[in-house]
C-alpha cells in the first residue's frame, strides 16, 4: 500500500492572494484527511509566500494522519520542526529564492551535515527523509548518513513520461531497487498526477508514500477535492 500525502501549499497561495483567511488552510487539511488522505505535507519557505510558520503550528494541532514538513534545514526550519515534532521531516536542498524544488541533495558532499541532522531528528522521534535524484551514489550516501527514507524527485520522470514512459522510468526502477536493498524507506514527489501516477506506482517496488500538491489541487478545481483525493488513492492502491 502506498500512502497519499496531500501538500496544501497551493491552498495557502490562494489564501495569501487576498491577505485574508479564505480558503482556510487548516480546514482544507482536515477535509483532506476526512476525504481519505493519509498525510498532510507542507513546505514553508523563508518568505512565507504560501505556508507560514503560523500555519505549521496551527496544523500540528489538528492533523491526525502523518504530518510531513519539508524544507531547507537552516536554523529557523529546524526550530520549527523541533517545536512541532511531525511524523516526518523531509530535507530539501533549496536555495532561499527558488520557485519550487528542482534538484536533490548531493549526499556525498553533504554527508557530515546530513548525518548530524538524521541523528538530531532520530533523538526527537522524527522520521528523516532527504530529497534526492536517481543518482545511485546519492542514494548510497543517504544510507550512510543514517537517513530513514529518501524522496525521489520525480520531475524528470513526469517530463519524460509524455514522450516515452518506459525510458522515463528506467532510472527510477534502479534507484528504488538500490534504496530497498540498502534498507531505506522510499517516497516520491514532484509533478506526479492522474496521468503518470499509476505507471510510476506499478513500476516502482517498495514505494511507501507520494506527496502531491500542485496537480491534485489543480484537479480539484474541476473534479472536487473529495473526488480527486479518491481518484489518486485508487491509482495508488488498485
């Protein structure tokens, strides 16, 4: 069974456009859980252009499924994670002004830092995950860092799927196989949608969780939030 974590960043983006509290991020997250989501993901940015620090604290009071906080592990992010103690902290190598996550960690280069962070998170009872591409060396060093899970960056897969699905998935099959062999848990995220998700799930052994935000919220504009969540869950668990 592969779990679906709904990223609610886009809900916060819509709310912030008016500077008020509609749509309400907390209520939408609770509704996502009620409609069948297995977790809620947020990625607070330093400029708070969508999810704010207050949102994270507010959500921590109501989320009853897995709460996953993504972000670059600077002092501010680590303080937030330490205060909230989510089920999972996903570390991403985003520079401050980036629009969206578009690359994984060089885990060999950052081995010392990631090892220290994984130990800190473990002491707090938080599952650690790092955002990586399909470079096998990066997966090997994620394991050496003591990280619990990797999250495969699926942007290249989503782009390649439109041209040649079999070719697009090849590197991900190898990456997933190595992760399982090394005892790493396996997540995936970025640009997964109703068109490419089933194929990815069918081909990737050991996939434990996907985090989906932009595509799912966009689909919900036409299909409704409850129906959309159920459609994604069906693709994951058929």
